[in-house]
């Protein structure tokens, strides 16, 4: 019987072969995207594993080994040109000191190893912009085993043991970290943390895999649904229900198996492209995009089994009797209870407004579960919504084409909604992601700050730390003023007596720094002194704010400028002409002069603060660029399948005098009505879900997206209607008299 089914699958001539090839190609595309998604998630895990070594110096680590200790100092948050730079200093105490991954040996004092991307920058950029920041000479490159991405900027520098032991933050270790320690502020921010891993997995699985699964299901149904009449004829000549079911399963599974195998080839072709997609804000190594044996087996078995199940469901009425096809009855209408999952998902999100979970994992579980349930609810509720709208339209129209279309939709709303399900999910994802990201952007401001704030470099201690130096050497001041593009310099001094606290600042904030008005005049973006004052008390947020503080008048401190200049120095604020070359020269100069402090710029601070938001933006782009084409392909396959399945009734209508133009209107309305109606509901649901998430998680009110979003939605809907219209010319060819005779 299986051999007979295989022969039968291609016995219909060109039409049968073309149908099988179409299903095979559709399944291959869906499987290729599915495998790429799974491989990307695996790559995130591999990235996390490779950067765990950077946490070796965390104070919370307790792992020890019987080896010579290694002095370790994480240099703290470093950047170059807005990109994070991991800078680790080490000093061995003996031959058995542990060696970080990616290195064959520890760097000696006065030399360092750099990642390939950083080594390339060091060779290409002028030394006074980058290389001068690092003491010693470049001795080699760090291997992939220590890098999160081909673009990672990592440097491991060797230091004198005695000198390094005296540096703040240095500590001896005897093991290299191979797991994430239970640390808070003392862990470097490298890789993607475990909670972000769950976030990415949930977002990609919910937003991308839903349309992929719908696409594969639509493609496999194409084979089974169009052959129901052949199976009914087999029943008339004696075939048992079990035999027809087996034939249907073999026919649909044949194309699914071939498509699944080709899907692995599609995945291999997509790997280099997927590696360049910044799911987590950085590229992947292509070698990290791998699949586990369990994933491969699940796809190889799951997709063909899903195809067989789809064929079985499509034939559930044929197997009742040999006349099942020609004597079809109206399917049981979907129940109003189908709306329950959608309402449950929205209720779950609403419940957490004002009840935000304390932990990140709790927040991920709460919000993403709600979004996934809402997405599932849209798919489940779609047929009932389609039926309800069709019945309303049927009661208010008398046009023949409209009546036929809405009566057919009301008769089988599941088939009508199935063709647009992928696009509905794509619109929901688009709306929710654009609304969330747009609202966060509006509330948090630009990632890189105002233009006036992007010209400065601040170098000094963090809030609450001890002063960086008693006085800035004259040589350093002269070198700063000699930098091409230098514009001004403000020196912030300690305020040991707590002079002139700003009444607009909470009393528990750290004490303000004292700045002479002559210096403050060289940094107008920070603010200004009161008329006649000589010293101002500038609060911490005055320096390196994302927005200009030029209008701020700082309180006058009751101290002379001469006395202030004798106080310890907290930080230096250098303004430039805004070019990267000038800012990086200042950063390099100050990093060498004061290696225990950090040089910071607005674009660095803003980028670090909103790294998660940038990652969401990258994910949103990936999801949108992937789901919309998949949904479009699913729509095209569904409409063509629907035309093929209904060619006999349409042929009969043509024989009875129905004009071809009216039948085209019927087909268009059957596809366009559920698309437009449920799309409006999906968009509204996306806004509602986004609003509840924003209010609960960040206490933000939803901000309406701009014209770009509405243009994208209109373009997507217009493209969908274009896909529907492009299938209408098939109607004339497949509804000729022979279809009525042989259907």
C-alpha cells in the first residue's frame, strides 16, 4: 500500500509533480528558518560559556586550586568609539598560575594580548588614540575560546606582580571561572546573562516560530486537502478508511520529508548570513551556529509527523463514508469560548500592573508568558472572530458576490482565517515591539545624548569613591591643552565640608563637587555660576548627563577659588571639538596618567545603560524581517490551495452563468475580510499588551508610534492584498468546464 501511495503521489502528471515541488520548497524554507532560529539560540549559549572566564576576579567566587596564585584586576568599564572593551591585568606568581582561555601562556610584564578585532584597531589607529592607553607592547592575539564575538574588544595585559598587588581592585585567584558567580556589581558585563538567554529564547520562539509552524502546516495541508475527492472515489471502489488515511499520510509526508531534508541544506546556506545578525547586539562566530542531536531528530521526525497529522485532519470527513466529499455538511461552528485564551493572556498582563515581580527571571516568566498566551489566543480566536464578522456582514448586504463570500466564510471560518493567521501574528509582533521600544526611547532619550554633551570626556572616580589625586600634574594639563581639538577643561574638587548642597537634589545624594567658575565657564554644557560667584557646587548628575545642563545655575559655595584649587581632585571634565580623534586622544592621555580611574563619555555611558534596549531593537528588526516574508508566503500558499480545493464549485457557478469577475470578487473578499478585520483586532491587542507591559515593568504610559510604523502596517496590508490579487488569474484556468466534469 505504501508503494502504491508513492506511485499515486506523482501519477497526476505535471500538476501533481508541481504540487509536490511547491510543498517541498515551502517546507524547506520553513525548516531552514526553524533550524536557523534554534542554532541562534544555541549560539547564545556558546557565547555565554566562552565569556565566563571574565568573571574570574569576582569577589564572590570561592573556587580554589592548589596552584600558584594569579593576581587579577578587572580594569572596569572601558570603551573605545562607543564599544565596550574588556581590559584585564594579570601577574603570575609562579609557573603553575592559571592561564585564561584563548591564551597559550600568560603575558609577561610590559606586554599584552588583544582580541583580533582590537589588535586590528591598535595597528590601524594612531597610537595616541588607542595603543597609548595600554602599557607595554602587543605580543599576540587572543583566541576564539575567550571571545563572545568576532567583534569583541578584549585585552589581557601583563603587569609586575608587586605593582599590580598594590592596585585597587586586584586580588589573587587560583582558578579561572567556568560558571556565572553569584555576584552583583563586581562581575564584568560580558556576554548575555542567563535571564537574557531566557528572554531571547522566548521572544524568538514566540515571535518567529509561530509563523514558521503555521507556514509548514499550511504547506502540508495543500497536498491532503486537494485530493479528498480522489480518496472518496477510492472508498467507492472498496478502499477502507485505514487505507485511504495511509495513502493520504504517505502523499503528504513524502513532500514533507523531502522538504525537511532540503531544509537542512537551506540552514547550511543561511548560516553565514545568520551569523551576521546581531541577536544579542553582536555578531556570532559561524561555528557557534550548531544544532544538537535532539534538535535535529525532533525536526526530522516532527515535521513529517505534523504533515501526516495535517493530512489526517483534512480527511476527517472523507473517512466517514465514500460519499463524504460530495455530501459535505457544514462544519460545527467555532464556539465563543475560543476567545477565552486571548482574554486570559490580556488578563495575565493586566494582573501584573502594580504587581511587578521582584526578580528578572520572575519578570521574564510573567510578561513573556502573557505575550505567548496572547499570540496563541489570537490564533485560537481567529475563526470565531471571522465567523462573527461574516455573519454581521451577511445580515447587512444584498450584493451577490458579497453574500457568497460571507456565507462561505460563515460556513467554514477556520479555512478563511487559516490563510491569514501568519500575517495576524506578524502584525501583533510588529505593533507590540514598535510600541514598547518607541515608548522607552521617548522616556529615556537618545542613546548617545544631546549633541552638546557628546563633545566631552570625563575622567575620575565614581560617585562616593576617594579622590583620584591630590593635584593634577602641570605636564598632564599641558598635554591636554596640546591635543588637537581641545576646547576647555574643568577640574572638579572634593567637597569635604559638604558646602552648598543643591535644594533640588535629594539629601541622601553624594556631596557635590566644587568647581571654580573660571573652569565651569569652559564647560557651559554642565551649567553656570550665579552672578558674582567664584566657586560653584556641582552635583554628580551635572557631569556626563545625557541632556545639556547649560540652563542650570549651580549654588555658590562659600569658599575661595584659591582654597578650592588646594583640595583633592575628583575628576577632570575636558571638552573637545566633538571629533572621535580628539576625544580618544584625551581618553588615552588621561588613562595613562591616571590608570586607576576611568575615562567616560556620554556615548559610552548611554550605550552601556541602554544595551538591553539596543538588543531588543536588533531582535525586533530580525523578527519583523523574518515573520513578514514567512507570513506572505503562507498567505500565497493558502490562497492557491483554497482556489484548487474549490475549483469544482466555482466551475459549477460559471456553468450556471456567474461571471468570472464576480467569482474573483468572492475570492478576494473571502481572503481580505478576515485579514482586515482580525488585523485590526491584532493591532489593538498589540497596543493593549504593550501598554500593560510598559505600565507594569517601567511605569511608562504608552506613546503612540510615529508615521514609520503606520506606513509599515499599511505597506504590509497592501502587500498582502497584492498577494491575494496575484492569485486571481488562476481562477479562469482552473474553473473551466472540465473542472466541473472531472472535479
